[in-house]
């Protein structure tokens, strides 16, 4: 399965989806002009990955900011991962936030309350 890597821009996050390692990473700022256009290939990739996932899938989300349309797309990603988890695949989400960033902490908690996957809230020192 091909790995997707997208370098960070001013409006889009760094993304790495590595099927062999079972690694899903999103970090930076997510304020793309068209969130659906940016995230759809990633969601499609997860559909294929779910057919033959790694033994363990680790998801690392280190966002410093995201807009409302991105939050919906991120939820769609989490829903795909939740389907994998429900069928018995090992999936873990690591939600990183800076120690003073209450908004990001609360966003992680909100996702955690919606999605039925083990969530780790990880505080990063600035």
C-alpha cells in the first residue's frame, strides 16, 4: 500500500499515512481553502487500508489550529478508524496539545466523547 506524505504549507498540515508501519500522522495548521478536497484522498486511503490494516495502527494528531470544515473531515477520519477498531483491529489515537492550549485540549476531548477508540491526551511542553 502506498504511503501518502504531504508537506506542511501555511494552510495545510503535514500528513503521513504509512500502511506498512500502521502510522497515521497529521500535524500543523489545517485551514485549507477546500477541506474536502484536501482530506478526501486520505479518507479514501483509509478505506483501502482498513481491508488489510497493520497489526496496530497508531494515529498521531498534533494540530496547532484547525477550522470548522477541517474538524468535520478529521471526524470522518476518526470514524473510518473507529470502524476498524469495532471489527477488532488495534487502533490508538494520540492527541497532542500544548500545555497552555485549552482549545486544542477540549477539541481532543470532544472527539474522544464521540469516537469509541482508545484516546491518549498528550500534553507537550512549549
